[in-house]
C-alpha cells in the first residue's frame, strides 16, 4: 500500500498545542484527560462524528476512574449527553468528518485503479501477433489443418506455420517469458542451453514441428 493510500484509509486525531492549557483551565484530572483523548480516537476510528453510544464506553475508556472522568467532562462542558450516550464537544471541530473521510477514501480508490491500469503488464508483441495470425489462418483451415482456400502453401509459409505452432503451443506467458528473449533460448519452449536449429528451435520442438508439417502435407495430398 502506498503512503497516500494508507493515509486515506487511516483516520487521524488532531489536538492543538493549546490542549494541555485547556485541560489545566478546566481543572480536569488525568483520568478525564485520558478518557477524552480516548473518546476522540474512538470516534474518529469508527467515523462517529463525536457521537459516542453509552455501550461503547467500556470498549475504549481504560482508566480506572472512567466513570468519574465522564462526570468531570460533562460538568466542564467538554461532553454533552444524548439519548443513547454522549456527544463530544471540545476539540471535535478539529477532526475530519465522516463525509470527508469517505470522500478521501473514494478518491484514493480511483487513484489506485488508475495507477494499476497504467502499470498493467501487457503480453509480448511476438506472442500476441502469433496468436492473431493463427486465428486468422483458422478461417481457411478445418480441424485437420487442411487448406480450404484452394492454394498450397509455399515453403516459406510452411516454415512460418511451424514457428507459429511452436509459439502458440508453448506455456502461457509469464513474467519470465515477457522479458526480452535470450539469443540461445528456443523460440518454442524457451529452453536455454540446447543446440538450436536454423529456425531457432531446440531438437525436441524442431522434431514436433516437422511431424506436424508432415501431417499437414499428408492431409492436403489426401484431399
């Protein structure tokens, strides 16, 4: 997660540098100060906009004098009472509202989607072109590979088909196969270190390609 996304997902509690002075003027105990800060953090985490249900009090107020602290905060006017709990009144205007936090998260989601779209890994052009050509050729060939267009392929076309078969029948592209090919790698299976034919294939891929080419010729001759 990038820093801007983490900031959008996380909420923050803001206190001015005058906060200790305000606590001193209100003559709040340490327990009351702690309980007020804990309530602000709890409200921001759950996006409550300062509305604290009474049943939540025991989930964030960990001071041993939490009940007395609440009484102090109410008497000082820092908290107010509601039908089902309390309303934070002091320092609440310094916090981001629920609406602001949700809008910030939606903006971060859109920014993340644009970043992912911009950095999406595309297939290698050689593989894409081979698949496209193979699909185009399928228009004039049946399932046996026989040409229905009425013309026999030249030797050059047969070599092209052999190499296309070797590419399209290899494993699906991965991060490794999408990198620039090595000159000593088979253009069919990608194996490195084997002696290659003039067509750039290892012995196994070359034998399979020749076998397919032989079957292709026999299919045409029997038509």
